[in-house]
């Protein structure tokens, strides 16, 4: 597949993805802080969705929450800031990459910034409030920024792998 070049449209897409994700993330976190009590679970759709307010000092599934606060600050603020700068650099340097890869990277950037805002404004903590599952099989508690990062990462793996497979198949045709 030929790489598309959308020029100004790519900029608009990136800005829309980033501002919508960050805006939705921050608005839902504010709403969760105002309306959800710590320790009280609100159950919906036959307990498939649970809303409960939590602050998370760690990362995904509270990984790193037991680290000393200075290490957590370095990893979750300084290191994540560097990663977000790298993703921004990727978006700028690979402006003409496959549009799906471009959008996936924009989702990763948006989610990373959403959680980074929390870390900087809440002494290293992130607001989480969503839990999904069926019966005893449940996710950890997460937020909209986490969903954006996860969506972007999965999409990136799928579309980069798809592009690699396509290139491999194309090179095999010329060998035969």
C-alpha cells in the first residue's frame, strides 16, 4: 500500500485526537473525583462495569507503586515525559507514515499526556475509576488515558505488523 500524504489534514487529525482524548480524560477524572466516593463501588450492566474512585501512585495495574517516591517521580514523570517527546518526534519525523500508524501514535501521545497531567498536578498520583469484567475475571482500575494508550499500542502493533507482512510478501514475489 502506498503511503498517503494528507498535509494539513494530518495536523487536524492529530490535534483532534490529542485534544479530544485529553479533554475527555481530564473531564471524566474531575467527574469521578466529584461524584465517586473512595471505597464505594457503583455497578452497571450486571456488574460488567464498575466505577470506583482510586488514586494510583503506580503505573498499569499499580506496577511500581511500592517504589520510593523519588524513583516513582523519575520513572512516571521524567521518563514518561521523555517517551512523550519521542512519540511527538516520531509524529513529526514520520509525517507521511501510514495514516493508521500515525493515528495510533497520536492516541499513545494523548493518553500519555493525560496521565502526565495527573502526575504533575497530584503529587505523582493518577486518578483511576473504571473497572470491567465478568464475575471474578476483572481488569484493574483504569481511566480514559489508559484506554487511549492501550488502543494506540494495540493498533500500532497491528498496523506495523500488517505493513511488515505486506513488505515481506511483496519481496517474496520478486524472488520467485
